[in-house]
C-alpha cells in the first residue's frame, strides 16, 4: 500500500505509485454556455448600432418618423413656394389708373410737365392744374396722393412707384381716380428705370423663406 493511502482505506481508494486522483471542475460546460450567450449579445448590440447609424443618415426613423439629417435639418424640409398674395394678384396696371395732377407749389408749369411724363409711363391723365386752395402751398413733402378708400388696395402703391416719399390720404370720393398733388419739396419724378424696377418688385414680392 502506498504511503499516500489513508489508513483504513484500500480497494478502489488505494493510491499506488506517485499519481493520485485530481478533482475536475464541474463548471466548465457552464462557462462555455455563458461565453456563447455573451458573444451573441455583443454581436446583437453591434448589429443594432449599425442599423441605427444607417437609419439616421438615410433620413428615416426607427419608429416610422422622419429624423434629422447630418446637416441638422429635417429631411423633408423644403423651401416654401412663392406666395401669391391677393394684393399682388389684383394690382391695377398704370393704364387702368386715371391720375389728376395738381401743382401746390409757387413754381409754374410743374403740373403739365409731370402729367406729360406720367402719360409716357402708361398712366391715364385726368385733370391738370393748380391745387385747390385747401392744399395750395400746404403740401410740404414731395407729393400727396389723394383717392377713395379703394385706392389703398393697389392704386396708391402703383402711382407711388413713380415718386419716392409721396404720402397718401383717402377722401370721400366714390370714383377710382387719384389726385397727384405736387409738394414744395418736389424736384422731379423718379427716373423711369428706377420707377419701372419698383413697379416690377411691387408685382413680384419676395418669397417667404422656407421653414419646417
């Protein structure tokens, strides 16, 4: 009997030679199973992260909604279409406006010269002469436009393109004509090129910036 054999033990418990039984760890299989499960979880997380990145840069949301692009703007954001305002759509043309030209300054000949120039620019000319006593030498600006309340819907704006700084005022008339009263600060109508550009801009307002 080997000296390694405990007293009173023999048979299958007998230890011979210099080799003795070793206890195997019973958890090796469990570690293999846990390692495999962990690997599956890591691979799943990596796959989900990749899907999210692709989804963000492609403009779609995981829940079916739009998400932000790399530029920080919604992917479905588009510039707003050019608005068509009722005022721009209904502006009268110069040939549809009758203008009465009155001189409220002490300088002679201004009413006729101004009326002739407005006629060349397409306006219909009505009465021409000196301003009535209520306005004579009392218009201190470049000019005053007088008309019925309906003139505020476009008539004043169209005539106003011919002279910067002209003021407007409504009266009780029921006709569509407009009085152009020349003020003491008047020198001349704006150059035709400037007036034409103002008229074009009036008929084509700038579009509103797009927003989301």
